[in-house]
C-alpha cells in the first residue's frame, strides 16, 4: 500500500472513530466505574463483558496521541466504529435513557442521548 493511500485510510479511521465516540476519556472512565456499565453486555463465567473491556481500551486510545497509534489500535478503532453503527441501527422503541441498549453503547464510548 502506498504511503498516501495508507495515510488516507488512517485519516478515515480516525475521523470515523471521532464521529462514533462522543464521550471524553474522563466521561467514559467514570461511566465504566458504574454498576450499570458493569452489568451491560454479555459476560462469560463472571468475566468482564467485551464492551466493558473495549471501553477501557477506548479510554487509552483517547489519551494516546494520533501519531502514536499502532496498526492494532487502528484495528480496534475500526471495530468500535462498526459496533456503534450496527448497534445504533437496532435502537429499541420508546425511552432508551435507562436501557441496556444505551448502556452497551456507552461502554463503547457512544452516548446515544447526545
């Protein structure tokens, strides 16, 4: 892949991630400490949910300089964008303020009520 094409792809991932993640690192970190956050998502054998673990990684990504992001970081950012887009397409009817749907999205750094 040419350097120009690689730069364009990287810029797209960063822009998509910035659009998908609408919580700051501090807001997300505070949210991840709540019982609501810890209860959202699928858990295996009492382990941390995938979304909660992703949220911790997103906090780290938000605190990392864009030039310092690795290919693995960019891959996780793509995963976050895909998850947020898919999940937004599954919005339940009615008030979602206290819903597991919203809580799951927030674990991935997106508050749909913003």
